């Protein structure tokens, strides 16, 4: 029989099945904050010594009423109260393990090798009293989990199993205890008497307070409290945990942190998240051994201590997703041992310290999704050890030339529209070669058909041949697409005409001179042809053109709009983008009316939408439209971060993101009306 060294009780959810599992220490990894994907993939892990034989365990099928993405923050549905006798043997996977009523003193099992004697009766009585008081309220306590398994509420079962776990931790002198999904407003006071405990994790609980006895856990090294929506204060005794090296207080709406936090001299890692405090206690700079500090996902946190530069031991500082953080203290640049600085998703952060280049040892700097950050200090170029610089989602319109000074091994991440500029700065010779290849392609581009003399205006065969010589697969797709246009013309009377040729010439020429990378038009055009060509299957299941060739969605004007949208999206200069758009608006071959610009038909979905090039210009180059789109992106990323941290469920994050984009689209539509009036299109 395996000897247990520590005890963990955890709640797992899979397709509506909720069960409690005991896990041995050698299976226990580092438990992070709630992650819905990992929760949905998890399976109960049990020790054979505590598990009933497989043939005796009742089988449970996933309930159709409980989906994988059930509302994780919903309160469980209430059921009729039952007597303690009814709850002592719940009909779940824990039934074979816990056969005795937790409401009565347990008879002690045979002593295992190395196991201590049973806990004193006072601990036993305290747990019994706590359980008796908590059971009647269990179904009304939100934990962050949906404890309804599709047929009944399992809150009481969870609570009883938690009591059993604490008993075992006391009886067997466990060094580790995990309580996950506890539907109770408090913990038993006797938890402070688990004097062998070195690691305590309280996740997704309904606790409103923590026992003052917590400060008696003199051997505790790791304390993690995550997702406790009703916990507003911490016990004063917390700072007496002198041996604590890791403290994680995440997704907890604490009103304040202990003023004497600095007395916890053993702390090496401190993670804070979701707090309602605007600043950290002044004493935090006294944590001389602290190497990692994280403050994240707060809508209240505003500032770091002005003298944070005194924390010379810091190696990692993470300040992510703090919506009210606007500036950083100047002393931050005195943290000469700092390796990692994460400032991502602080949407109001507009400036960095001018001398940030003094952080000579910095290897990672993330400014991702700092939308208000429109310029960087020149001293960033002095970070000689930098290996990662993330500038995606910032407000930068152009890249500073000093990026060339950063080490060649530094991975610089920029938005797609700045990729060419980055190449020009970091590798001018390579950029020059790319420009030369582009010029060569332009010289060999086909002459526009509109300029050709003679009766044959249809240059489609020639375009197909040239495309095949550049990219065989693209040429084949183009041939099928144009053949489908011909078929459409025969059926619906809308074939390619001479008026379409100048438009098609431009599209093909752009595809020919464009390299086939993901960000270039050749790749985009290939995907367009694939999406807009209707595929059919023959009797052998092989894809073919069908009766005389495939029919396609859209026409040459649709392809031209795709090319123009791509060019506008990949143009850095606003004036250039506006010129491309207005040239198209004046092109009589497109026949664009105000109504078509505002409500054209999407050829794939059939829905009415703004003409794609117009929307691309407003969302990426118009000042007001871009601000609306950036705000939606920033909000969506914040929701995804919160879902990753377990603050909200994935479904809610998706809903919030979609609503943010819908709001941005509504603003962009109104902005389109204004711009069309300004451009004289009525």
C-alpha cells in the first residue's frame, strides 16, 4: 500500500460529472489558479487504498443538462433539505471512500507505518461543530463552481468530503492540503493546529473570513488562496507566518492588504490579483528576499510604491491587466537585478520611465495591449540583454530606429502592419533585397488588358498561364474560379465583361508581384479563390468541378474588393490608404453607390455589411474608428485573460468580447455615414 505524504482534496468537473478525488503527493503538481480548459479535461485521480473496487462503484453518465461550458459562476439550484443521514453516503464517486458519517467521531483505522496517532478530540469536535453549522447553508454558498450534477445539488457531499480531508490531514500529519470548491463561509478554527502542514491551497471557496489560528501554522511554506468572491479581509495573524516563502492571493476582492506585510521576511514570491486596494502597503519594500512580485487583473490598483527601487532582490515584476494603472515610479529603474518586466494589458499606461534602459539585466519586456502607449523612450535601445520585446497592441504608429541597437537574438513582436518596417530597421540588406524582388516582379507583370489592341479583350487564359508559372496551385485555383464565373454567366447572364478586365488585371498583377507569405496578397488571394469556389464531389468522393465546371460566389468586383482591403490593411501611411480608397470610389467600373458602400452583400454569408475596403480604412486608419476598434480588441483580450485566470467562464468571456466588437462595429457604421457625407457621396 502506498504511503501518503500529503493530502489534497479537489473538485473535478467533466461534462456534468462532479466527483471528489484524493491524490497522493507524488501526483501533486503545482496547482495554479482556476483554468476552465484544464478543469474540463481533468479526471478524478484516486489512490487504490481509498477507492472501492470497480465492480462496487456506481457508474455515472454525463448529464445532458450539464454541458462542458456550464455557467461556472452560477449558484447551484436548491433542493429540499435532507437529514444528515441522507448526506452521509452520497451517490457519487466518493461513496466507496467515505462510508461513515462525518457528523460522528470516526473510529480510527489501523495505524500505517510512520503515521501518527489520531487527532485530539478537540480537533474532532471542532470539525464536527463546523460541519453541523455549515451543512444547512451549503447549497446557498457560491464557490465559483456549479455543484449541480444534472440531477441534484452535491454541495453537501462536497462539504462532508472536505471535512473528511481536514480530518485526514490532522490524523496523518499531512504536509499538503488542497480544499477546492468549498461551499462554506468559514473554515474550522482547528485548521491552525495542523502543525505539519507546509502547503495549503484554498481554491474557489465561499469563505467570508479566515480563522486567526492560521498564523499558528509555523511550518507553512506555501499559501494559495484563489477565487474567494466573499473574502474582503485577511486575519492579522497572517503576517506571523515567518517561514512562508510563497503567498498567492488571487481573484479575491480584498479591501486592503496587511499594513505589516513587510514583516514576512521569508517571502520570495508574492502574487496578488483582483484586489480592491489602490496601492500596496508601504512596508512591502522591506521584503528583502522577494524575487517575484505580481499584481494583476485589478480595476482598482493605481500605483506602485515610489521607493520600489529599494527591492533590490526582485527578478520578476508582473503588472498586467490593471485598468487604472497610468504611470510607473521613477525608482523602478533602480531594480538592477530585474530580468522580467510584464506591463501587458494596462490600457491607461501612456509612458515609461525615460531611463528604463538602466535595467541592464532585463531579458523580457512585454508592453502587449498597452493601447495608450504611443511612444517609447530611446533608452529601451540600451537593453543589451533583452531577448523578448512585445509591442503588439500598443498605440505605436511607427517603429523607432533605435530598435536596431537591440541584440540580434532579441525577438521583437510587432503588429502585422509594422512587420515590414521592423525588417527595414533590423535587417536593411534583407529588406532591400525584398524590395528589389518586388520591383522585378512589377516589371514582369502582365500589361493591363485595357491597353491591348485587337478584338480579344479577354486575357483570362494569359493570366492563368502566368499565375501557373509563378504558383502552380494558385494558377489552378484561378482557372477553376474563372471557369466558374463563365458557368455563372451562362446560367444567370452575368459573365466576365470587358469592364471587368481592368479590375481583374490589377488583382492578378498584385498576386504575381506578391511573395507567397502569410501576410502577402498572394496567400490571401489563394484563400479567397478557395473560399469562393463551390466544390462538388463525384460518385467516388473526389472533389471536382461538377457539370461543366464549378459555380462561384461573388465576381471580379468581389475579388478586387478583397485586394483593396488587403492593401489598405497592410499600408502604414494613412494618406496612402485614403488615396487607395478614394481612387476606388471614383472608379466607374466598380459602380459603387452610397447604399452599396454601407450595405453590400457578403457573398459567403449572404448578410448585408459595409463594403470591406471602407470598413478596413475606418477601423485601421481613421482616428476615431481606429480608437473604437482598439478599445474592442483591448477589452476582448482582457476578457480572455480573466477567463484564463478563472475570474469568468469561457462562455462569458466570448460573450463579452463579441459584445465589445458589436459596439465597435456600430460606431464604425456611424463613422462611415459621416465620412461619406464629407467625401460628397450622398
